[in-house]
C-alpha cells in the first residue's frame, strides 16, 4: 500500500527550464539594447560557452555527482559548508563573467566589462521569475490529504532553498525536504532514496517517486526498489531506463495511484 509520494523539484513541480529561459531573454535584451546583438543568438552562444567552461573546472565531477547544472552555476552562490562547495563558490564569479564574455566574443563583441555586467545581471533576473506548473498546487492539495509527501532534489542546499524561498507556497506540503548536497550524493544514487525511506520509517513498496528525469529520478528509484512515475510533458524519447509508469501531466498521477 502506498503511503508516501516522493517528488523531484526542478521541472517536475517548478518549471526551472522556463525560469532559465526568461532570465536569459531579459539579460540578452540588455545586450541587444547596448550593442544591437540578436538576443536568441547571444543566448545560444552563452549556453555553449557555459557548458564548455563548466565541464573544464576541477569541480565538474562533484557537480555531476550532486546534480548541479551549468545554468545553476550562472546564478547560484553555493555558500554551503563543504570544501567542494567552497571551491565551486570561488569559481562561479569568474565563470559567470567568462561565460558571458565568451558568448559576446562569439558574436564579434570583445567587451569583458559588458560580459561581467551581464554575468551579474543574469542571477538578478533569474530570481525574479520563479515559475510553477499550472497543475502543481492542485495536485499537492489533493495528495496531501491521503499521502505523506517528500521532496528529493539534486543540487546545492543554498540554491535549492532559494528556489523554495522564492516559491514559498511549496515548502509546507512536504514532511521532509532532502537535498543531495546535504546528503552527499545525488540521484540516481540509491542511497538518497533509502535515506528518505529511513527518515519516513517506510519500506520501499510503500512509496512512489515522481520525476521528469529518467537518468536521475527514475533510475535512482528503480535501483532502490521504489515504483517510479516518469512525467514526460515534452514527449521525449525513452532511453534504456524503464519507469513503472509514464504520465504526460501531473494530474495523471491520480490514475497511477488508483491502479496501485
């Protein structure tokens, strides 16, 4: 019998991709006003530069393990306690400046000062646009009556808590909020799921995991013997990871629970 539902945060409940897109749009508009660059081309160039830079740093294996992506690096401060987070925190100011400066350079604008300015503007813009999916609160309101809810999110505790602070309605639904940076390893490590079960005093057949990412949410739940629900809003192709259930929108989780 299912007693608890584990939820992923980014792009499951919070529409992180849209928030990042809107922050890029606002920041690139400043560059357009300043030097006439096409905002879409600049966004693409900065995204490419950011990915390449991010994977070149010594912190990359750590960010991979915890689950912190290059675009979170463009706005997170990472003021967390461990030595790895401190290293990341020291790198990000330069990373932000360089990602934007190299993006500008790709389009023929060699202006480190503007790169630095845009690098500091992007975090401000990202904080202004916390998007939540239309069905998130309706589903949480319904489920919280009959199930215990847990949030399991990859990322830096400081950054994930900022996301929850700028979307304050989310936090009260959850009995436990587990962040990979606190735990020490991210999804798909099965340990973080077993940790959640232990905190809730549950067996693995008493919980289900709902998430958008096959390679983290679904694979990790499968490894821990927890039934998995893949929310596939964008009709993505499946890879070799097989979820217990696949849904197209969050409200479809009601049907899954009925079947169980």
